[in-house]
């Protein structure tokens, strides 16, 4: 395919304004490799704040928009060499779907924070829109961008662990442990069902853990048993949860996600146990990957040292011993998405992929759908009187099982 242009890929942003931690992360990551330029934005739901924040980023006044609706309409009128080419959605969850839908309808590619939508039904609808438009969609499951996560995936694909038996993934945080922690901007919307959806903890970090487990192992969750809890009086959504997992290969697993583990920072950790060896990776030590054996010394694999998979090498920027972390992992997703845009099929090419992100190994709409299904399946299982629940991708099939429901269905 021919490249669309030789200059930087042009980015617009919705959300991510004053006080939004993740907005700054997106901007740093997008611009780290010099391949992407932020050209416009609608950074707040409040028009005055939206425009004012854009000016602090030294954007042109006319490209600091009062709303995302205004931004899409006006950007679409600009010359094709000037208008934004894709939008980053950095808002509370309830806006992810309407912003993505409108962006695609106006002809812009989309990269979005997770979860992709407020509901599974919306995610399924979004896939249809993506397929109809032939445009690109990426989801920022950041942890898939780490080099040692790529290496772990590669070694499992090479059968170095043998048949996978057990998967343990945990993501404990402590920042919502007390009632007093609810006052900040980051906490308030995550605990509001109207903005966050049916879950806080599982939709915020549990979804990352589930995605990491499936991404690295190549296995899919087939059934689950869940318990979600809220540890602070008055909270409407979960702040802690434990999920028992069964995978399509027959492997078993456990997923722990919590925002009330006092003293924990961002302690995402994955352990995968096979018949011959096991792998362990921690986000707090991201440049290290442990390969462990039953009858020989464990092997410490370090980023950039020795032979690595091609996809691992593509995610490494600095020589060994120069730490790369969260920002670089985030930037790897943006860099690969920019490459996709540069090589995207033009209007004369009738052959369009329905899973356009696979070649560059970044999460796309299929991962978005599984993420939303994970949230809804876990919440329903937690509310149920029964233990195990099949993992469903059909919203109509996801509901708590109670004795009343079961008895009625048996008649």
C-alpha cells in the first residue's frame, strides 16, 4: 500500500483537559516518537474550559473547540492535508461510544481509552460501524505495549511453557480505600453509574488484567465465577473483586482486582504456569521477565539483552539498562496506530480488513467487545446465586441466575 502522506499524522483529542491525568499521558505518548502531531481538541464538556485548555497547549485558537460535535463538523470541512486524521477519546466511559460513532461517521479514525463503550450492546454496534466505514479503531490497553509482555507472548506461542495449566493475574491498587478518597475528579466519575457504567473496579482495572491474560496466553475466557464488593458505605459500584476463570483450552485461572488494597500502587502482575515452565511479569519491574523451571535455575530475561522476538525488538527504544516504562508502552500503541493510518487502504481499494489492528498487534474492536463482555459477565455472575457462568458475547444471555429464573426455565 502507498503511504497517505510524508508528514506527521494529525491527531484531535476529546476530553483529557485540566485535572485529567490520563489526558496528559495520551499526549506525551502520542508525540513521543515524532510521528504524531496534536492539531485540535475539545478538552472539556464545558465550552469555556475546553477552549481555554487548548490554548495552554498552544493550539491555534480556531482549532480549540467548544464541543466534540463542533470539532468533527469543522475539521471535516478543512483541506485533507490539514484536518485531523484520527481522534483520541479521553473521557469518562459514558461518552466513549457517542464520540467514537460520530468520529467514524465523519470519516476519522478512532483510538479510545478503555472500556470502549458503556455497554456490550454499544460495543457490538460500534464494530458494525467500523466495518461499514472501513476506518481504523484502536483501544489503549497500555500493558500490551511493554516489550517484555510481547516477549512473554512470543515464548508462550513457541510452546516454551508447554500446555498452559494455570493463569494468575492480579491488579491491586489502594487509592480508593477510604471515603475521603472519593472527592477528587478521578474518583467521582468512576464511582458514578451514569458515567462509569455498571462497574468501577472491574471496568477500570479488572478489564486490563483480563485483557493481559488473554493477550499473553492466546487463550480465551470460557466461563467464570465472580464476587464483587464495595468496601465503603454508600458506594454504588464495586471497588474490589475476585474472579475464578476457566479458559477455552481447559486451563484454570484467578483474576484479582482491587482499589482498596492500602499501600499498593499499580501492582499489575501476571503469572502463567505451563507443564514445562512458567513465566512471571510485573508492571512495577517492567524490564524483567522471569522464566522458571522445575529442575533448573530460573532465568531472568531483561529488555534488550540477548535474542528477542521481532515484535519485542520493535517496542524497544533504548539500549539495555536504560529503563523504559508506562509512557513508552503507551507510545508503542500510538506509534503502531500511526503506522496503520499511513498504510490504510485508500478509497479505490475494495479489500478491507474487518480486524485491521491484528498486523501491528495492538488491541482493536474485537478486544473492545471482549472487554465489555468481561465486565457484564462478571457483574452478572457476582449477582447470581449460582457458581459458574458461561462467558457470553451476547448481551441478551448475560443476566444473574437465580433459583426463580432457573425453576421457571425448567418448566
